């Protein structure tokens, strides 16, 4: 199978969907110029600036425009440069995109994809490094996906664009230059289905986005101690594949959750609650969350490194759940 970076996989997914379906349009700040990280490079040349449309710096306006376009039969893809600024589009997303199908009695479809990037990397500080995925998963009517690999980035993006419901597609910029194999052909990944990335029977580690790699590294190191960790990538946060996570926990009897978002009210809390309800009598130890502290992301390189959860904290958490502490 060919190798692509995470960034190239997203661009490839956009190119394939725009080639397949003339109703797919791109909107966003500088998208015709490639965007801040070059994800959309070459798409304006391939499809014309009438389909790859630069917009003003107004996230709410762009999202509202795209919602209107979606109700009129297009399949718009909106790029919001940083998830920090999705806050400026929350009225459109929460009160319009998420509700119009319901409020219209099912008459309206909203095939809208909103691409945003998140994550702690590059010492970009408090306004450009947040992980706000749990905010969005709280809204009925919005689907939320968060791929961790190039293959899933491409496959989930294609699925999002084809979906008749609004999907928030969250990219981690720290993964943009990671490489991975991409299946040939029309590679589409089902929204709402987790991936068991590594099998094990002593502890389950559920890791989101960029935390997947430290989780796999921790699992490999733990294996040398005779500890078999099962690693699950949820991929889709809403809908969440609770069934796969619960099945794993019933087998391993222990759970560690890992994400870059601050621990308080993060998606890990929701997963822990669902597992507690469905598998309480299978648990041999309290569930542990490995996440960022409840503070703004620092801009200092040294402080950012300390702020980030990583492999060492994951291994400590696994040892704690195995000891029952």
C-alpha cells in the first residue's frame, strides 16, 4: 500500500471527493492558497476558485454561508484554521447546523463538513493549542470525528463529506507530517466505529489523536514487563463506539483513558461514565484518566513539554490500575 503523510491523506481525500461529486465546495480563510499548513495546496488550480473559495476572517459568517449552501443542495467543506476559533461559529453550528433537520421535520438535510485542527505543538500558546472536542460532542445533531492515522484521516473525511448530517472533522496538527499506509481505491472509514489498534488482555488503553502513538509506545514497553495492553482508538467521538470499548474492558477489567484536552469535563469523563454504567462489575480497579492539567496551554517550550501528557504518564497509570491503587 502507498504511504502518505496525514496532511497528504486529507488533501487526497478532498481531491477525490471533489472529483467524484461536483456539489463538494471548499470555503475558508486562504483555502485557495493552501491554508495555514498547506492542506489545500493545489485544489484551487485543480477545481477552480469558484469551488475553492477564499473567505473573510469571520468564522461565524463562513459557517452560516456553508449551512445555507448545504440546505440548497451543495456539500460544503469549511476550514476553520484553529479549533480555538470554532468558538466564533458555535451559534451557527449549535443552533442552526445541528437543529435544522429536526426543526424542519426532516425536510432539510445539512451535508456540512467543518474541518478544524487542534492540539498542543509548536509552542503556539493558549489561543492556538486547545482541544475542545468535548464541547462539540455535547450537541445533539453534530457528528464529531478525530482521526489518529493518515488512513483514518482520509477515510473518515470521505465519509464525513458523504454524510447528510453536519460533521466536525478534527485534525491534530502535530500529526500532519506523520506517515502511514493508505489503502488503494475508494477508502472510506465508517463513522461511529472504533479501531482496536493493539490486542491485549490485562488493561485497556483508549487514546485519542496524537495520544495514540505514546499509547502504542507504552504498550510495547509494558509488554517487556509481561503486561499485555489493548489499545483502542475511538476515531469517532459522536457517535461513540461504546460497545467496542466496553467489550475490551470486560476482557481486561481495567481502563486507562488518554487525551490532550484538559482532564476536567474531557471526553475521557464521558467514556469513563459509559464504561462504569455498562461494565461496573467487571472492573478490578478505578478508571484512570491521563490528560492535560486544568490550565491554559503555555507558550514556553519547556512548559509546553511538561504540560503534555505522554508515554511516561501512561505507563504510570497502567501500573496504578494493575496494582488496584
